[in-house]
């Protein structure tokens, strides 16, 4: 008699997208604070807000257990929030000098 491992639920694409956008927001924040975006400093803000919203959708998408990837969604949410906070704090600190 052979037993197989239970099938894993499929990965939520929305959760993975939220994670990638959160990483993008954090990297964009670092790049903006280093001056790489110049006049386009709004890019990390847009990516961070998109990551925040998509990650919330990803958390709700994985809530019932039919889809996996809740950790990706939560990580994207946390990283996106930290990226936005870092951008605001960095902007306030660097604008005074």
C-alpha cells in the first residue's frame, strides 16, 4: 500500500505579485533616497501603494486555505509598508538639509 503526500494548494498569483511589488517598493525607496529617480521620485510611492493593495487582496485570497502563498502576501504587505515609511522619513530628513 502506497500513500502519497497530500496535494499542495495552488499558489495565489495575487499574493506573489504583492510580494514582488513590496520588494520593488523597498528597492525603489533606496534608489529614490540615493537620488536615482530624480524628478520621478513618485515611482516608489506608486509601487508601494500598489504593493500594499495587492498584498491585502492576496491575504484575503489565501484566507480560506484553497490557495497557498499567505506568507508571500504578508511579507509583501510588511515590506511595502516599511518601504513607504522609509521613503517618508528619508524625504523629511533629507529635505531639511
